[in-house]
C-alpha cells in the first residue's frame, strides 16, 4: 500500500511534539529517558562512565508569586536558553519538571568533572534575568550520578541524582552533590524510618511529651509545650530531629500531628483550667487549608477548650505560602486559639510579618538565650525584641533557659515567660500529671471539691 504524501512528515512532527517541552522548546521527560536509554544500550558491552544530573531552581516559587506566572514562564525560557547554549555537541539538557531540568554528559567520566560542570551551570544561571522593566536573580542546586555498570537503568540513575539533589538542597542554595554509596545507605535508612513511622502513626504509637513554660518572676507553671516522641520496637528511640523532617518530606506530618494533638488534648483537658497547651504546626500544614478544620475537629472530639490552645508556627513556615498561612492563622484566632511565632530571629521572615499576621506571642530562640551572659549582640537583640513586643502588645517566652543566671538576666530585661531545662525537661503524660499534683496540689483539691 502506498503511503499518502505528507503522512511520514506528519508522524515525525507528532513524535517531535510528544518529546518536546512546549514552553521552552527543550526535550521533555520522555526525550531525556530516550537519550539516556540509548546511551546505556550503546555502552552495554563496554560500560564507560557518563554523567546524569538534575538541576532545580532555588526559590523559584516565591519569584513566580512576586512577579506573576507570565514572568515566571519568561524566566524559565531564559534558563532553558542558557542551559542549551552551555551544552556541547554530545550533551543534552531537557526540562523534566516545573522548575527542574535534567542533563546528560556522555563524555564526563569522573565525579570531579561532573561537579565542575555542574558548578559552571549554576554560575551561568546566577546572572540577572529580565522581567519586564525589572530584573530577578536565581540560584540553582544540582544532584549528579554516574553510570558505571550495565546493570543500571535510566530510572536508577535518575533516582540517584534526585537523592544527591535532595542532599544538595538540604545543605543550602547553589550547591552541587554527586551521588555516593554513603548516600544510598542513608536513603535506605530514611526509607526504613519512613515505613516504621507510617506503621507507628497508624497504630497510634507516637506519644506527646510536655515541657513546662513558666512565669519567670514567680516561677509558676503557666503552660506546656507539646513535643512528639517515638520509640520503635526495632529502631529504638528515634529523635524528633530525625523523624519530624522525614514526616514532613514524605507526607506523614498531617496524620502524625493530628495523632499527637489528640493525645495531648486528651491528657491536658483535666489539668487546671488556667494552664494552656502549646502545639507546633509544620510548614506543610500552613499550606493546607484543611489544617484549621482538623484542629477544631480534634478539640471538639476531646472536649478541649480552644481558648487554652496555642499554636506555634515558625518564620520559615510562613514563607512557603504567606496567603495560605494568613488564612489559617485567622481561622484559628477566630475561635479563640492563640498563635505564637516560634524561633524568632532565625528564619527568613521580616518584621513586617509581625504586623501582617497579628501574633499573640513571640518565642525568643534559644540561640540568643544561650549566649545572653557573654555576648553583647545577643543581649541587645533580646532587649530590642522585648521592647518591640511591648509596643505590639505581644507576650514573650524565652526558650532554652538552662541556668539561673540566664533567667535572672531575662527578668532584669523584662521578659515575662521562660522555658528550658532549668524548669523541666519534656515528660510523658503520666509524669506531667505527677508534676502538676506536686505543683498544684491545692488547686487540684479545690477542683475536686
């Protein structure tokens, strides 16, 4: 049968479109896999090394939000043009995600050369971008993996590069990381912890512990901060500094947070009514508009008075989606829940956030408190924070107090609230109840009568 004139050309054009990113004109995810698969096939008999890399733009979403989506698209087009121009005749770059690009270097054989090439790409992308009459700057992070064995597939190489990129992003902006065997072991351990944590959350095995917050002048306990603690039957005690980031990154933080809040409010509802309970929200919860509904449903279920609950959020948590965070804060405050800004002075926020979000309380980070006795800048920063909060009508709690001298100095400066090992370490619900019986024996007897 004779092929109609033009059909072959139309098929080629259709194939080209299926392999092309429509915005930038670069190849897309399918194009990249096709190129890498062919290269692996070509080297099956003699697996000479080559490099696969994933490049991710740092902070692209805030720029997109600031300048608008059209400007964001214009920046992506400029990024694509720079990356394409940087490739030699053997190399390939494709757009495989919203602000993620993949590159293939067939003639880059070593980790050192891969890192050097990647740093060159980051440098190329660091020059200003034209956005109408304004300019914007970007940085990028890169993860690389090298093909060494015929057993490796494109998917395996991409996964390794993504793991390296994850390590690059965690270590700061504008970084390059080349995949190593140690990362593979670390990735396997993270996966083991993730699976165990999912099981623990489903079985209700993560427990709340409570750390006292005191009136610094009278040393009377005025509330408790809730902290998640988890001991696994196989892994043992897993520090929150390990499992909380994993929960955040792997999408477990919502169910985990709801479990801990439910258990915490069940324990605290029978405490003296003048004690408040403080609870932390993670950055991802501040972009989920169902967060407020989940909190209110738990309070309704456990019978805990919303006016006794304080929600703590961090400066960096506000940065992901300020509009969403503002709505959640407003929803919580509307029913009487107080909202405090945690770790103040250590994030990427600005003083303007204090005006925009109408916080009830501010917590001075332990980094300033720990050096208050021997570091003049820390002393001046704490004084300035206290003066500012007084003017804004906000309560203040200083975290990380471990010495009497630190507490005395904070009282001298006019700080009303304090928290730290000096007043008590985090303890489980039973131990906290015992602490309250000792501290509030009279109040508990009066309540019983």
